[in-house]
């Protein structure tokens, strides 16, 4: 029997094929094979009048891959669709099944939460079928994103300087803009703190005769200082043993947040590295996936991993360090289809696999490994101490703690955020009096809420129920790439165009581009996946509300006047203005369409040399529509002379062509004669 396994990523093929043996052939779809067309009404690729029937086409450049898959399928007896274990993976499997017209009795659906031999073989031995409800949910998400993205993006391009808008990206941008305006509107309030410094610790003034005290200005602070002495009465010392629990294993959002804070990785970088660790690493003796699937909002872990890790902890650290499974907070939006992010085996320590990983891969694997190990270790125990000191009716307070048992901190200390302040043993002060080295006053001002970082924005999106594990990195990347925000000191600040885009969307789409509506839409998609809602009804309900708002905005939204360059049109004398087009900004006459003059903008580098073809123009640096640099005549289109390599300005003595700099060598491309 000829068995064919189709996975998404080529990187998995060899690994899985080794596990399954010669009876199986493993090939890759290389991700999605088809998508919505850009034809039909508004270019949506969706027949909105016919219950949103999608028109799918093979993705540009994928025809050869699809034809190869068809041949493999035709030569196979059984086809195992083994795309990723999430909603997107289920949709990819369905597209392969549908496009390749695989008979129902010929295919099976299998999922691997980790790329290890036992898990892969177990999945092949226990196959299922495509979950059509997950497919409907994924398809609905794609159609919604296409409608909103295409319609709003076209609107923004026509009416503003914005390049795009989207179902989730616009809400994420709004969060950043709203926070920025909150910061601008914030009026700082002055306050002062008074601290007693006892060398090894500090105590802060909190009360006067039992009532909370506020110090609004320096005059008030000086008044208090005048009444204080350096001698403090130890009024009370309370000690309480507390447990500090480790966090649960990572899910996508928490991994991205922690990698951002501790490793300085952008979310997109984190996911790219995690993908490699999941798909498989050559360890010399074997090729194996080092972590479980990295797109998840679950923190559940398998019983087998728990048992293996308990034995590891017991053998390495002792019975006293064996802990319990951390459950994490239950989120109503959480999908529990697979596990949290953990090592596939606790026995593959970071140090053991380090020689086979890049530096960044090692850092991320170690973070995932240590988090999972710590999650199954016993709580740390600290002796939390609170000291109340009295000085002429003024009450000062100091907090500290002493680590009694390190527990999970034995392995996780470097990733812990807080540091314990250790207080002295107050039993040594038998007089009940302790003397401060000094008492100081410091001026402070209240601060607004902090700007979002990549980490805190992802945390906020998740808490609001916006987006899903597979989308966080894309959302963050999109608003940066569109020029709507900039990162300054690792914090997001909206650009002028980002604020303008947000304002225009809120003017006409405040009922749709908001947190509540977007979160409810995510909930609807989850309900479709659970067969609790009809996907066509969800689409109709959305479109019937959305499209009238779009049409109204096209009619009534005020168009932003183009920026003038200060130059006059050489053909009609009108003002030249900066306009936006499909390939970026360009300069044209303000009297369009009466005057259709467009200035041919080229980035010139000292007009490198005369054009050898027309002898009229100059060779200058230019860019293709896709941004690739080339060198061509500025007399284009009358002269189409062009080169991919930068001319040196010299002429080849043999053929008269230009000499170019190719990878550090000066050569003539025409006759390959080195001018040196």
C-alpha cells in the first residue's frame, strides 16, 4: 500500500518520513495552496449576493506545487492530511482535499502536537476526518478579513494618507492612539515622599496619628522633617510565611511577552524561531521536534510529560522539589485543542542540545524548557516581614522577605521579575529603638498610563479577547509596516497618519471598529467552530450592517487635500502635488484629470555617467515597483537602457559597454573582461 502524508512545512518532511519508514512518503504543501480571488464585486473574490460563496484560486506561483501534489495523490492509496493542529491548519487540509478532489474513502486527517516518533506514529494509527466546522470558522474569518480589509483599505487610500485598515489591526491601532491621547491630556500632580534610610533597608512615611498622609509640596515635606528625629520606635514586626507559585507553561501570548521582555525578541522573531524548534532539529543521532506546537492559548500538559518531569525533578533536585500541575486562569475564549508550549522531553536539556542550535534558538528553547520545568516544581516559601516604625506620631512602613525554601526558584530565579528585600532581625534591637542613617524627602509627580510595548499590547489584545495565537505577531507587524506607529525606546507611538486613520474610522465606523464588536466577532467565530452558530447568518448580519456604513463613508468622508511640492506643472502651470498610488507616492499635477502630467521621479546618485545607448540621458539609480534597485537611463521611456549592477563610469575598451561593480570586481558584463 502506498501511503502519502501531506504536511505544511518542508522542514518536517524528512523527520516524519524517518519515523514512519519506507511505506510512507511525506511531502509538503508549503503552506496555503489557494486563496480568495481578487475578482467580482469590489474585488472581494466573494459572491455577496449568493450567500458569500467564495471564489478560490491557486496562489500565484503555486501551480507547480499543486500539480506535483496531484501526481502524488493519484499515485497513493491513502492520503494523510497532516497540516498544523489549529484552525488555519484544518482549513489548509480542506483546501488540499477540495482542490485535489481527494475521494472521501482515500483520505484521513491526522494532527501532530509535537514532532516526535511516538506522537507521529500514534497520530497515524488513530486518524480522523477534516473538522468541517473548524473549516467553516476559518473560512468565515478569511471572508470577514477580506471584506473589511479591502473595503476599508480602499476607503483610506482614497480619502486619507493611510494604506490599509483591518478587522483587528485597526482596533490595535486605536488602543495605541487612545493611550497616546490619554498621555497628552494627563496633568501631572506633584507629591513628595519621605523615607528613612537604615543602610540595609528603607522605610516610607505612610500615616500621621493613624491616618493616611499626603505630602503635596516641598513646604509640607519640610514641616514634617522638622518634627522628625533619627530615632524610630519599633512599633510592630509581623512575619508570615507565604508560598510563591511558579507560572504555568507558556501559551503563545505569554511566550511572546516573556521573549520580548527577557530576550528582546520581536513577536515575529519569537514565532519564527519557535516554528523551527517545533518542526525539528538535527541532533546528530536523531532529528526531532524540541517543543510542542507553538500556536496555542491552552496551558494544558500531557500526563506523560508530567510523569517524566516529576521523575527528572526527583532525581536531580530531590523529592522535596516535586510540585504540582499549574492550571492557569480559565479564559472563556480559550481553545483547548492541544497543549501549552513545552519541551517534547524534559530529558533534552538546553545544555545537551546547545551545540545543535543557533544562539537565539538556544535562548528561546532554554526559556521554554525552564518555564515548563519550574511549572512542575514545588512552591517557593518566603518569610514575608512587615515592620512598622513610629517617630513623633508619624508612622513609617518597611516590607521585606526572606527566602525560606527556594522551590521552583532553584531553576527560574533569573527569569523572576521581583527581588526580595531582606530586612534585619529586629530581635537584636532590644531597646525597641532603631536609628536611621538619614531621612530624605524626594519630589515626585503622578504619571499617566505607560505607552504600549510589543509585549503589553499583545497582553492587552488577549485580555480583551481580540485576535488569536496565530495572529498576534502579524497584528503587531502590520501596524508597524504600514507606518501607523513607530517604536521609540521599545514603546509604541502613533504617527500622524496613524492618528488620522483612526479618527476617520471612528467618525464613520465607531460601532464596528471597537474592542467590544471585534471581541464579539471572535466569539462568533468560536461558536461557528463549535457548531453553535451558522456561518452564513454571521456573514449576513455583519455585511448588512457594514456595507451601508462604507457607502456612506465614500460619499461623506472629507478627502484629505494633497500636499503641494511648491513646484509648478510644466504643462499647464498648475500646482504639483504629492499623491499616493499602488506603488507608493508620486508627484503629479493638481489639475488632474484635465492635466495628466506625472513627474518622473528618480533617485539620482550624482548622475553616475552618460547613457551609452541614447547619448542624451544620464544613468541614475532607480527602483522597480517591488523596490529592487537597478540603474537606468533618466530619459526613460524614450530610452530603456538598464543594468542591475552599479556602473563605475568607465567604458569597456573592447566593446564600448559600461564597466560595472559586481560583487567588488569591476567587469564588463558584455564581454566579461576585467578592467583591472
